[in-house]
């Protein structure tokens, strides 16, 4: 039987550490503050943004939610970011991805003060991650995946890891974390154009799936005894649910789980870790 890696439990541990650090900072008169910017009406983004703000409130952090319409201009988003850059009560700024198509996301990310870039998307923080300079911010989802691997006691040193997906948010930073000193995995980044993907994945002791396609990773992709981290949070229609949809990962859990040594479920795997690591980064920014 595989180990089902419980992201809710590990996230609760991270948040318990955070609560202590927050109390310490508050005793020094500092309340960490996070601003979350939502542009447009993407339904998943709306849910994520609300849960980030809710978690801040639960932990006694200051937070601000800024919602701009789906017709917002680049200048309007810039103006919000510049105001937040100057606001001394705000230590972390996050612009939820993806924004509507008229917004140049890369330009917005570059406009965020790198010292407040709790997403770790600014080029300065990307460079620090590549340079293994720990003064930067590490993107929350891959940082959460690393923490899950550690919590499950997974040895990464010398192991073959395959990251499926090359996004700025997950795939590329995940690969950098796995290959970094101390983690020491041998890393392949695969993506939609990779030839013989199943064969490439079957080499892996650790598979990280971050492609955004429901049930994409099947039994043929997984070596017996591998560890599988499923980053996908996909909405698939389900008329039997009140909401009309259910959440499903990038990994076909039913087909894959029994082959694995350990696997993360969806929901309840990587998802809760992303918010926990965001809170951790916000505390770091406040420090
Ligand atoms: N969209 C999906 N994941 C993330 C994330 O970690 N940060 C931001 N800003 N947008 C996202």
C-alpha cells in the first residue's frame, strides 16, 4: 500500500511554526501584511485569492484584497502595484495568475518590489533561486512540494527526478530546488513537446506532475516504487456535485497509486501547502 502524503497535516505544521513567528513579530510591534491582487473573474483565481485572505485573517495577519475588473488596463494594475510597493503596512504583494489577456504579466511582476515579491516570480528572486542565494523568495507551490517530500522522508540525493511542466510558477523553480545542493537530485524537465514522455517518466524515482491536464499521468508513466507529487488542480464537470464540478489532479490517482511508494492526493495534497508557504514568505518579507 502506498503512503498517501497528507498535505493538510503538513500544512498545519508549517502554519503552527508561522503562528509562533507571527506572535514574536507582533510582540515587536510588527504585523506582517499581505496584499492580494485579483484582476478579472477567473473562477479558480477568485477561490484561491479568497482562501489566501481568509488564512491571513485566521492567523492574525494584516491583509488587503484588491479586485480589478476584467477590463482593467496595464496602467491600472501598475498603479495598484506601485501604491502597494510604497505602503509600509504591506510586506508581501501577490498578483494572482493568470491575469486577463490584455495584461502583460511579466511586466507587472517586474514592477513589484523584489523585497515584497512573496511569489518569488520577480527576475531578482528567480536569479537568487538559481544562484542558491537563500535571501530571495522561493515560489510557494514548489517550496511546498519540497516540504512534502521532506515530511514523507523521501531521500532526493542522487535520485532521478522528472518534473513534467516548465511553468514559471511550478516546473522551472521545482527543478531548481530538486537539483540544488542539499537536495542533489538528477533532474529532467519534461513538457508537452517531450518525445517518449512515458519512457522518460519511467526513469524517475520522483515524478512531479505540473501540466494542468486532468489525469494526464497514467500507470505507464510510473516506475514501481516511485514517489509521485501531483500539483494539478483541475476542475472537471460533475453533474452529481452541487457545484457542478469536482477537483482532479494531473495524475490518474486510481491507475497510479498502487504502483507508488508514496503519492499526494488531490485535493488535500499540494494545494494546502501553497498557502502555508505563502504565509511563511510573508513573514520572511516582514522580517
Ligand atoms: N496561480 C496559480 N498559482 C499561483 C501562485 O502561486 N501565485 C500566483 N500569484 N498566482 C498563481
